C-alpha cells in the first residue's frame, strides 16, 4: 500500500522516537550552567563604618554662637584707645571661632563683654565675671601681644561651673585649653617656647600643657578639645577621660610618650 506524505512523516517521527533521537519539534533549550555564588570579601569589616575613624581624624566644629556686644573702658588710659579698638574688633571676629572649636552647642552667650584697660594691675590680663581687664603698661611694652586677648576671650567662653562631686576642674587644664587655642589656632606660626623635658609636667599649665594637648589632638583624637570642654562645662571631668579619648592611655603614659618626641634640652 503506497504511503502518503503524511503517513511517511508520521513514520519517520515514530522511528526517531524509537531510536532515542529527539525530533526537531521536541528539542528542549539547553540547561544554563549553574551560577557561581558571589564570593564574599576576605575583610568582613568595613573600616569606613567605624565611627572612631571620624572622631579621631576630623576636627569637630560646633555651631558658632552669636557674638555678645563688646564695649571698651579706657577711662584710666585714653591714649591706648587705638589699641583697644583693634582688640575690640579682634574679639568680635574670634568669639564665634572659639565657640566653634570648643563644645559650646548648649552655651548661652552673655549679653556683653567689656574690655577694661587699667594701670598698675599685676598680670598682663585677666578675666572676671565675663569681662577682660588688660594691663596698660603691658600693651605699651608689648603692643604686638593681641594673642593674650584671645587667651582671655577663651576664658570668657569657658566660664566653667563648679565641678560635681567626684569630678574636678583642674586649673592647669583650663589654662592649657586657653593657650592651645591661642598658640595652635590663633597664632600657630609663632615659634614655640622650648620645654624642659627633665623638669616639665603636663600640669605646668599655659604653653606646656597647650603643646601637650596639641600633640594628643594630632596623634590620638581631633575632638579632644571639645570633649574636654564639654566635660568641664558639665562639671563631670576626671582624669579618666583621657584614657577614654586616647584608646586607654593615661595622662602619665601620654606625657612620657610626648616627651620622647621632643629634642633633648641643650
């Protein structure tokens, strides 16, 4: 019996299926190769997520506070009025900068700061009740010394309260912070007074303490000044704050390390 074309096609398809060879109509798409899972980074810790990285290496700046009204009293020495006007302008310019450097977010600025010029007082200048008294004889002998205005202006901003029970308000640290802002922020180009590495102490105040604080700031913690200021302002400062801010280093250990970086006294 002759095959029709349709019968022939059916016969061939059945023959192909019988031999295990799939027909063109039955060909399935190839199976894709298995996906290789993404390999995880060898270093599971992302250093950019470490908050201490930014605390240690960025200088924090608080919001600058409004500059109080700054007035002059030159009644005791009218001849120094030109110098007094320059100091008044300097204080107006730097008050906001100082509040940025220190931890003064919650500080309410006073309404007025008075610069009083007096003859015959003891120190070159001092701060009392938010006002700055400046020795007339000093500025006549040292007319270039505007840095002491910055130092006393820092004290105006500080105006720390009495320390709480168990805490302290060490004078060496208060003066050290003021000189740090003067010598390392206001006039950093001025040559440093050498430190007697055999006799000096971090408790010597002023430039010695300022240099020590600047070294800690550069090596261990850029937020040191603002953290110290905040603790003193809250009345909670103790020496144990330094280990917390420097990875466990005590003040004595920090001083020993600092002194080792200085050239020996000649």
